[in-house]
C-alpha cells in the first residue's frame, strides 16, 4: 500500500513537472475568485491517478465513473484527501469557485 501511494504521488509530481504549459496558463489560486477551466484543473491535479475518463485507478484511486458521492463529499475528498491514500489539495486549490467547478467536472465523468 505504501509503495502504491508513493507511486501515485510520484506519477502526479512527474505529470506536473512535465506539464509546464498548462501550469503557466492556469492560476489555481486566483485572487479574483474567477474559476479556472475545470477540465484543465482535473488534468493538472487528478488525471495522473484517476485517468482522463476517471477510470484509471492508479494506486487504488477511485473509479470516478461509478462514484455515488454527493457534491459535499467530493469537495471534502478533494480538499482533505482520504484514508485510501489520496493526498489533500486544500493548499493547492484555494479558489472556492475552482473547487466547485472541479466538483461539477468530476460528476461529468459518471456513467
């Protein structure tokens, strides 16, 4: 389990390091509270483990296409991570509108 979590985090960091074009154009800490592109936020923060379609399951990441979580539960998981190994993103995604738009985007991945 620790190895899987380490692998997921390593893949996430590698994705971020290799994805500098998106990072330079997306401010996930916007001061004006204007939401960023939710698909780009997902690509930066989520798809390394969950996959573009939400089904990748890298290191035990949840299959988002079958998720039944409520908006509040999704938001809580994004902000605080979970006991299965997902890291918290509360220090990386601080704009409330970005969080809301990411929650809405995650729900579009459902079947």
